[in-house]
C-alpha cells in the first residue's frame, strides 16, 4: 500500500513560517511528480505547488514569492517551506504523488495548518 506521510503542520501567527514534509517510498518518489494541495472548510482542494521529477516547479498565484517546494532524493521527501503566512492560508494541506509510469495518483492523510493570532 502506497503511503505518503505528512508532517510539520500546526498553529502559527500571521507572518510566521512553517515547513511541511511528505515522505514516501523510493519506488514512488523516483518516478513521480510531487505536489501540495490545500483545502479550507467548505472549499475545493486547490493546487498549491508542484515539483516534477526533474525539479521544475510551479506555484499557485496566491503563494508565489512566499512558499517554496523542494524535493530531497536521498530522503525521498518533498517539502513545502511556507513564509509570510496569512490567515487565509489556513487549511488542511495534502501531499500528492503522480506516478508517471503507472499514471496512478496518491494522497497523504493531510496536515492542518492554522494561521491565527
């Protein structure tokens, strides 16, 4: 069973920073584009950032310049560094892997990020 294990969420004040981590197996990580999505209560699940197998990145407009996605091949982990956090960034953040060989997508269980004073 494919597992994506997220960590790093929590409560932070506006303007603060958090780093989310998503660890998975080598067989998934090596052949997948990795991404972070988020879902606020009553809203759709939206793409936040994506990083391809080759390391190319793209970001949603609402996080450009504040969030950075990266991947560590040796640790088979993808990260989302979040800075200048705003209350509207409050959501459950989900890690996603899209396996380019099997064309299967996988989700983590989600980690809550709350930005509040």
